[in-house]
């Protein structure tokens, strides 16, 4: 099966909203990008988690996937419903939140964080990794997946490498395109 890297920092239409600051009811920033479960830390009132629209992007139109700089999967709940019904998402969490507009008002409560749990080793060792002087990896120039490591994996996986964009199977891409056409 073919896989594609998902880049969440791109928006194709300036009218679409783009996520900025993310806070829970206690003012703490939510972190669900490394494959660890966070539902046990989630507030009792999930809509107290607020995703504020970025002030540098004036768009308010609601897309299926809300763009953001944190590689978070912020998807419309109907998209996640469809994915859960028709694809193999593997173990995951679905965490609702409130989307807050530029005026501080609730813009939508129809979105969820899709948090694929676990991280898998699917990238090839490469000289294209960006390394700290100590040798640790902080990014990569090229993303090379090893086909043998992808066999039997769910349709959405989170690579365990430091440069960890979520990776989608061709099934996810084609199903998404069918649902939006």
C-alpha cells in the first residue's frame, strides 16, 4: 500500500481558517503529537479545550482539516466518523474541542483531534536528517519510507522519528477525495 505524508501547515484557500493557540480549561497547551494517549488528561468538559483561530490568517471558512503548525489532526467529526467506519485507523483517540473565532466567540464545536496512538519505525536511515552537533535528529530534508516496514500497518500512522508528520495510506486519500466531491 502506498502512503503519503500529511502536511498540516498548508492552506489552499485564504478563506479557510487556520489554528493558532490551543489551550485547555487550565490554560495549558494540549500536546498530542507523539502518539501517547492524552484522553486521561482531557478535561471533563471537552469543549473547554479551545483552539483559537490564528490572528495572522483572517479566514473563517470551515474545512474538513484545519491547518496548523503542530502536525495535529484537527478534523471535522463527520470525516472521522467516515474514516472510523470505512478505514483501519488502528488504536486512536477522538478528542472534541471548541474552535474559537478571531472575536473570541465559539465558531464551531464540530471538530475533533484525531490522535493516532503509538509511533512506528517506518523511515529509512538517511543522511538527509537534520542533526544537532550531538548527533540527535531535529528534522529532515527528505522523507523516505521503507516499504517493508509499512506492511500490515493501519491507514493512519505516526512515525517515531523526530520529524514526525502523520502519514496516510492511499486509501485515506482516495476516500477523502470521494467524500468531498
